[in-house]
C-alpha cells in the first residue's frame, strides 16, 4: 500500500500479528516492511521490517533496517526475536531528509530495537508512505514467494507536518510474476489486509 503526495510523510507506523506457522519443503521467503519513499521517488528509501525464511520446514525471522540504496542491516538477534503469534509494531521516522530512525517493538515479548541514522548522503524525497508485503531478490533473481496466507496490518498511519493520515487514500500495488497475480489487497481506514492468492 502506498500513500503519496501531498502528505510529505515524516513517519510510518503499523502493527501486525504473526498468526501462522509455515511448513513448506523448499526454501522460500517474503518480507514485511514499512517505508518512506520508493514509489514516486526511488532515490532513497528508509524502511524497516521482518524477513521470513522457510527452509526444509524450519521458519526463521530476521529484523532489519535499511536506507536504500545502501545494503540492509540486521538488528542483533539477541536484541529482538519473533515467533508466530507475536504482535509487532514497526515504524520509521524521517527527522530530516537525510536522518531518521527505524524501530521494531515486539509487543508480545517487550523486546525492542531502534536504529538512529544520523546522516545519509542520499536524501529522501518524503513523498510516499508504504506498508509492504513483498518478495525480494538474491543475486538479481527473485526468490520463490512464500504462501503467507493473509497478513493484516492494524494501526497503519503516516505522520505528516499537518497531522496523521491513514490508508484510506492509498494506492494498492499487487505482486505479479510472469503475468500472474500472486496477491490481493484490501484497505479500510487504518487496516490493510494482504492475501496470497
């Protein structure tokens, strides 16, 4: 989901529930970040989220942050852990076009991590706020997308200089690979539901 100008997002927040365990045989992945920029402005993206990897029936989660185009960095595993059923609050805040914070709070375990980015040489446009479920690539090739069921984000909001906005004016972008839609999306106020088809 993407909310675009004229809002000039300064922060993006969402809460979601890891409500399901996955038990496939092969190695598949998907990620659930929030971000500032990336659709209408792709110079830089400030984002944070959780990677889900399923390999040989084992599920692992990694919390990370990124100021694209620079590589993502994982938060230390000993500082935050994620399990199925946990409720997470994920947010990014741009304190300026070149500085900000990325934060993940596990409401179920009271563990939290935050990364303060003092300065980035690549400036944000602050034109988009994003709530995302996506596939990603390794070595230029998309990894197989996990059948993630349905992911529900609640409390989705973007802070702007003129106040908070929800997702009601958001544009939806679905995952399409080889001319096949793999996801659907439903938005209502501050709730976003993304489903694997």
